[in-house]
């Protein structure tokens, strides 16, 4: 069966009667356009529109076959079509208008090139595959979005996922609401200023390639990075699960960040997420100052490692038993004012600063070669801080039974060796007590007391010794050694106080022979 038209070249309206729609799979149809242009040809399985002409298909197309569009011309669908064999676009333009549809709602849509223009229509299809070309305007509801290269200006909806593969670039410009999540396995997915990554609570997985946020602020549910890059914008995720790759975007929101797997994750922006940061395996590396939000509680545990790589960071608290490498950075911990325990290692040059009113317990062996400053609160040392020189500022306290490099108690600072029990704190280097500093010493009736042991010189520029006598019956003239310096003692304490009811302690200085 054939229908001929007498329309001029490059333009044609194909309209069968209401009683004679085009049924693909039942009969062959050839539609010549003008004296020399073949626009569309129907076989028993498909309708192919491959010519350079502009054609409007105004009658319903049904059956089990599919529609394919190639050539430089345009084809417009204006009827409610039900063909089940899918739609394929290779070149030119395929448009829908009015009541026009892209066949059955579960039929595949494949765009290999050209432009699919949905106008103001909403189209429901099955699988959507984009390997090149453009899907423009309108709304598209697909079961799965399999994209490799091209542009999507339409709004993508439905419950299916968007999966990016291949080395090409896919541009997303629509207000997308698809809820099946986004996965980037290769190439680049780039958002324009109007583009969205589907529903705000949908999962985002980057397993390779690049997600380019295009300078926009995007929202997602759980965010997983196993390889590749997230860059150029702000991402608000419900939670961040990072294994390997680079994050060159700002991570925001109330979610936490968890680094797992034995790979390395590089954080290259000043992030603002407010949840905890946990490193349990591999390396989390900071590439810029402030990569770790100041309000985050940091947990570095097990085989996990935090590499500051010379960038200054400040966190609310530090816990765990993993490794922290300063690399010349200043690392400030404790701003939340709570207590924390870190039994792992801290290494490298740089500076560790204890901030906040709480207590930080360091019980591991840390080959530090820089400095430690107790600016606020309490630092309890139970391990070895290597060659680090420790400075205790006004209002701050250092205590414990560990080993330091050197120790300086500044004016208003306090030293209290031991924990709750009597103990000895050791310094491999020199010890300094400035004027108005305090050396708090616990003592018992058996002649035991706290002690500071220095491998170098003890310099006393005043300061007060505060004796805290434990319960017991004390004898007069009991001698306690509270300071032992291998390099000798220079200077004197300003005085001594105690909580004895009837005894008054005094200080005696003896140099080694």
C-alpha cells in the first residue's frame, strides 16, 4: 500500500484518514515527498525517515515496529502514537508537538545524533540511550537513562537512574527530578546553571570520570566516590562515603564524611559539612587550608591516615587510633570544648595546638618533630611525643606520665604530672617555668610525689609550687623529689603552697655533683 503526496520539496504533512492509521508490522508503506525526495519509508518492521525534507506525521503510528530518523531533515510527531519498537534518532531533528508521542510508554528511545525536541510535551518511554546529539525542551520520563555523550535540556523524571559511561561529555541543563540516582563511570557529566542531579535525596555515585557541577549548588542523597573527580561547585549530600578520587567541590550540609578503602581521597576545597569525619582505611589528604570543617569531629582509626600535607586545619575534636601526618602544617584540635582520646600516631614537622576547654588524651607514640601548644583546656600525655617541644599557655594545663621533647610552662600555665594518681612526666630536653606559672604536685604520706624528669636544663623564673597532699598521716621532714634535671637547675621557684592542715612545706635545691 502506498500514499503519494504532492507537497513541495523539504516540507510535507503525512496524514492518513482516521480509519486508516499506519500500522507497522502489517504492511509496507512508501511516502514520496515532492518530485524527487523520499521522506519516509515503512517496512513490515519499521518506519524510516532518512531524507533531507521536513515531514509532519499527523496520524497515529501503531504496531510492533519502530521509528528511525536519519538525514538532515526534520520529522514532527503530532499524533498519539503507540508503536512498540522504539524510536531511534541519528541525524536531523525529531520533534513532538501537541498530542504527539514517542510510541508506547515502555518503548526504548535511542539518540545517536541530531536533536530530539520535545517542545512543551511530556514523553514517557522505556530505556533512554544518548550517545551523541541533544534531547531538548519538554519533559522526559524514562525507566533508565544510559548516557555517553551529548546534551540534555529536557527535564528528566521518573524512578530510573542516570548512568554515565564512555569518555564523552554529557551536559545536563534541565530541572531534573528522576529518583533512581546518578552514576558516573567515565567521561564527564556537567551541569549548567539550570541543571539538576535528579531528586534532592537521590544517590550519587562517581566511580570514574568527572562530575562537573558547573559552578552550581547541587543536592543529593548519599554520595559515594570510588574513583574520579567531583569538581567546580557546591555539593550538599546526605552523607559522603569516599574511597578514592578527588573532591574539588565544596561539600556542605549536615551529613558526615567517611573515608574507607585503601585508596587516597584528596579534598581540594574549604568544606562546610557539619557532620563527623571518619577515616578507617587508606588516606584522606587535605589539599587546601580548611578542607576539614572547623566544626567536624575527627576520628582517624585503624588503618586510616589523615595527611594534612602542609595545609593548616582546625577540627572540633580528635579521636581514634590511626595516623595523622602534619607535613609542616598547624593542626588545631578541641574547639568543641569536649574531651577526646587519640591513641594513634602524629608525625612530621609542624605544630599541634590544643584548643577548647576540654581535655585531649594523647596515649600513642608520636614521632613529632615540631611543636605542641596547649592553648586552652587540658592536654594529658600518656605516650611519647618524640622531639616535640610543648608550650602551655595561660589558663591551660598539661598532665600525664608520658615523654616530651621539651617543656615550657608560660605565665598562667600549669603543670600537673600523673593522672588522678601520682606519676612522672619526662622531657628529653629542657624544662622552663616562667614567672606566675604553677607546678601542681600530688604527694602522699609514704613519701611519693609527682615528678618532672628533664634530660636537659630546668630553668626556673619564678612560678609557684602547689602541693596537693593526699589523705594520710604525714611525718615532719619527709623529703620529696619533685624535679630532676640532668643538666642542672637554674633559678628558683617563687614559693610553695599546700593544703596541709598543720605542716608547711619548703623547697630545697641540690645540683648534681
